[in-house]
C-alpha cells in the first residue's frame, strides 16, 4: 500500500497556460471541482511570450472579414492537412472568445471608434489580430489568471475557502496519467519545492502542456516545453498525430549566441518591416510559391501600397505563411547572402518613424537594446529561423477535445494536434487556446459529473510504479552490460545538450533521409544512456532531478518527430524534405499516428534497435462539401488529389 | 571580445541556513547572468536551485539580487560588470528562502487574492465594450507588469519589516488597485466598492512614502510611483479630506443605517 498523499477532484487540468486556464475556468463554471497543475509559478506560462495577437474575424478593421475567410486562410496556411472541423469551429468561435476576455478585464489596443484594434499578420487576408502592443500573450494570461482569482473570491464568499472549487497546484509536475482499465483515474505528480509525491484522483484529465521546443537547440520556447503532455498521452495509450510538422519561426534573434532563438515577433513584418539580404535586396519576392502566386504583390511598390490600400493591392511576400518565409531565409543564408552572424536583415528603421516603432513594438525595441545593443529604430535586426511550435500533437475529437482511445482524457492548445494542419498561422495559437481550452473544460466537466457509476479507482500498483520511476535518477544504474565497472552516471544536462544538437542538426528545418536515420540511432543511444542519468543532492527543488525526469518525455517526442518525418516523403508546411522537395497531393489526406510499441506503457528503454514508437497511417475524412465550396476550383486543384475533387 | 573566467559568489542553502559559495566560471560574448547560473548547473552544481522560464524578460521568473540590487538575471548582461569584479548573486531578501536562489513568493499570491476583481458593467454584453485608446493607456501601462516581484522585494515597507506584511499589499498590488480604478468600464463603484478607499483602508497605501524604489527596479519601466501610487494617494486623500465627500459619506451611511 502506498503512502502517497491523495486528493479527490472532478477535473484535473495539467498546464496553466492559455488553454489550461481557459479549460479550468470553464470546468469550474460548469460545476466541476477543478484542480490545475503547473510546472512554474501561476501566471508564468509560455503563453506570456506570445507577442503578436489573437486571430479572430471580428471585422473591426476590415468589414469584409468573416469566419469563412478566416477558415480559408487557416486551411491554406496548413496546406489543407488541417482537421477541418477544428478549423471551422475555431474560425466561428474565436470572436466570442476574445470579446469574453474584455468582460473579464482585458484591455486590448483600440480602434478610433473604441472597438478592439486588429493588426495584419502573415497568411491572414485581413487585419485580424486583436493585440496589446507586442505583449498580447501576457494580457491573455493575466486576464485568465485574474478571472481564476475572481472565481476563487466567489468561492471564498460562499464556502469560506478560496480553493474549495478551483485550486492551482503551482510548481508541481505530473509524471503519469493513472488509469482504471481503459479509463482515466487520476494523475501522479511531484511538488518541485519539496520533492514530495502526490496523487490527484479524478475521472477527467485535460492535458494542456504546450509544446516540445526544448528538444531543439535553437528555440523560442522556455524550459517548460519538454513535451510532457505529448508523452503523458502516449504513455496512457493515446496516439499522437502528425508529429513531423514542427514550425520554425522565420525570425528569431541570431546574435549574441546566448540569446539565439529568442523570438522576434511577426508584428514587425505585419506593421511594415521588410526582409533584406546582404545585397540589400528584398528577397522574398523571389520565393512566392505557385499556390500563393495570385495573392501576393509582385513589386515592392505594390507591396508598399498595400499597407494603406489593401483593397486594391496585394500584400507583400514578407507576409507569406511562416514556413515559406523560414525556408526562404534558410536558402539566402545558404547561398552566401546572409548577415554577419548567419541570419538576414529585418528592417523597420527605414520604414517607420522611431516613435511609432517604440509605441507599436515596445518589447522588441527593449529586447534588442538590452540583449544585443541594437537600436531597432536606427538599424536593422539580424534574424534567422528558430524552433517555435509543434503542429502535431494528441489526436483529439474535433468537437469535444477528447483524446482518442482513452475515456476521460482531453487535450487542448499546442499539445493537441490537427487544428493547424502542416503549418500554423501567426495569431491562430492564442485563439486556438481559447476556443479549444473552453471546449475541453466543458466536455471534461460534463464527462466527470455525468459518470453513470462510481468514480474510477486509483490502482496502488500504478502509484508505486510511478514513484519508483520518479526516484530512479537518485540510484542511477550501474555499468551497462559489457562495460567496465565504476562507470559514472550520466549528466542529465549533457544528455539534454546532445539531444538538442541532434534534433537541430538532423531533424531540423531541412530534412534528409540519411540524417533522420542517423538521428534515430542517436536517440536510441541517448535513451539507453538516459537510463543512467544520475543526480546529486536531495529531492528539494533540485533542477538536475527535474531535468532527468523531463528527458524521458523529450526522448519520446523526439522519436515521434524523427520517425514521422522519415515516413512522410513529401514537403508540406513545417516538414521540408530535401530529397522530396515538393508537396504531393497523395499525402494531403494522410495522417501519421504515433503510438507506443509496447502498449502496456512500459518503456523499451534498453533496446536501442526496437525503438519506442510505431507509426500507423490513416486516411482522413473528406472535407465537408459546403466548406470546400468556399474555395475556387482552381485553387483546390493545387491541393486535393483527383479523386477527392470529383467526389 | 572573447571568453574569460569570472568569479561568482552564489548564495546556497535553505530554510535552515546557508552562505555564499565561490565559483570560477567561463563567460562568453553577449551572455547574461542567467547564462552563467545555467553553466554552473551544467558543469559544477547540478542541483543549484533557480527559477527561470522565458529567458527574454517577459515572464518575470528569474528575479534575484545581483550585487545587492534586485534584478532579472536574464536581462542583466555580463558586460555591465568589469572582468575583475566578483559578482554576487543572492535570493530576493524580502521573501523566505526555499532553496538557493528560489524563494517562497506566496505573499504575492495571497495579496493578489485580496484585491477585488474587475466588475463588468451591467447591460454591456461581450462585443459591446467601447473604450478610447487614451482612456485605456494608463491601465495598459500597469498591465505591462510581468509580476517579477522586484518592486515587492525592494519596497522598504516590507523589505526588513516582516511585521508590516499583513497590512501592506506592496507596490505591485496597490498598482493593481489603481489599474482597476482607472479602467474606463470597471463598475465596482456601482456595487458599493470604493477602490480608492480600500487602497487606503485595506491594502496599506498609507505606508508608502513615495521613495520610488519600486519604480527604479521595475524591469518594464512602469512609473509605479508617479502614475499609480501618487494618483491613488491623491484621490484617496481627496475623498478623506474633501468636506463634501466627507459629508456625503456621513449622510449615506446614516441613510443606510436607517
């Protein structure tokens, strides 16, 4: 019998970013007692780093905007691989989700007539992003955080306890989703501060843990982005969808080395910034792909006129979807036309007065001034691609956010797959969090409070196994078979650095078959070594221990990315194969699902050949006819296979 | 510029006590103090406890005291120090130590709960909010706050005066009261909540004697004292000493008592 502390809740939300908090608010408002668990302090989630805005067709800035136009842009951005029902729900519900934030106290930038201002962004036909300067994510997280506090204040008035119906367990990490047969029964977690283990018993668990960027060396992501939720779902038996699609944001800082990867918001381009190579040329005009030819300006003059007169001009190609811009920058640098530190130039200084730059892009001004000694009002920035977002994720039902195959498990936000297809448009992430966070919270609450029979019990054996797994780094294994005695345990920091280098170099922005095979071998080697990752000290706030535990998750998701990327022999969105450089219509309706090779959830850690991940192919449901009718036939021909067109 | 070896003193210990530990560590071009702390973790002290998230000055997690001054480690470049200087990194002094550079900042979360939330105006539905930019500018300035709690740490009212903590919300949460008070559509007054009065009576605004220490350490450059605390004080004072307001409050109080 295990002696781990246990509590009962109706819904447990793992992650306190935008999706997690929105889910928690919804679940609590629908009467479920809800617990939120997050690795950091409450209010520090990665969502704070979102800069540009929330995409929602409110039509405040251009009256022609509508959910249909937003849906179209989203599908084009994702190269038609999107789970179309999610894209439809997202486009329809985003405006409501933004307006609701105002009733919770959010203060967006305003239009002249006092409505929410909307800005231009890559891939969006109209100015669509509700924003607060370039700190929109902070506004979102603070608003949701303060809404949670206000619900707790209500509960205090009614029950005398702030935490009677909604509690945030901050600085705690979930290492396992517990199950009763096929159903969710709770989670196993540890408190970072004390190292103490605990179990939250709950019939419904919402995973909202964000992304996987910390598996790559150059990334805009914070330390938390270790793919925890992806791994928790896999280990619980839920498949991951299309993990090969990883977005490299075109503009990350490239210098100094210690800040390499930190994001430079797309708003810089949305507001008029241009990309130039070392010859001073606006090179993006050379990189407009066929599928977008009619929609982008052909000359600098036309592109420049568009900012003032969007109805009679086409947008500049700097505002192509992110995958296109990132590849273009990569090609320019490779061709020897890069900037001194291996990026290209992003310039606003010659495009806007200094005062306007400081007002519209305050964080960027600050960030470059403080970290790189660059005054962006006077000189161009140097930028290059950085790992930013994973489009792949937990396979979910579009309407309910329920993970496939595991009753009681739900997922929302970056950790969920499908919504963005092969490439996400800027601004569609914050709206995704709100739309599907709310849906996940609602359906988790309904599931938990509507269970026909008793709550699923937590199995002591699983709790003991989870505790043993978490303690393992303190007694790192002895020598590997055939190795000499006394081999010291592996340093988790070193393993992490090697993993990041591997993914960056071998499964990065441009991929090749041989390199990905090499990556899989390296990952297998790292997996074996990670078994011996050892830590010093004790369980109280021990970062080495935390990293050793996170390594399991990063290794799992990295293998998913590498295996799926090797399998998909085409280039589409956030997956570019040098050996298969074009988009292949035959792949349009193919999803790749990743599952564990050992479905019992045991990890094949000591067998390097076998690997932990098995892939299955799945043909997607045809796009509904009325949604297809939103596009011209000539455009659909570029994406859909012949037989799809004539159905 | 090239690499060099810097000397660091980092406070290590926990609630039971601790002290400064010496390190010699490599420093490269363009690095910030947080990079150095990470290098110590990776090479010399794997269990060195530190909070951090974004490493870009946006989340407010890596607050510490560097040579005695409250700062974000991710935004403090090594180039502001000479190569000869020994750099001392200690945890935030106003909060109890958990371990090494990590402190218990629970005080701030307690205070956050004590400020009544935004009150939406009756009869104005989602999508119907109309506010002019110039009317939201000031509250937006306060909402730039990343909750690094450096202002809470440096404020002399609580920095060395644990006894003042129960009665004093600190600059961050007095600013939150100001933000809500200046929100063009906040309907607290209609529900009988006078935010200015609560700033004075419940959140300890009177303790603040506008030394501007909070403004000086704010990494977001928010003019906490000038734009939030002083106007709040002026308005609180207006209410307290304005004879008409005084009379009004007496009359109203009497009529409700009746």
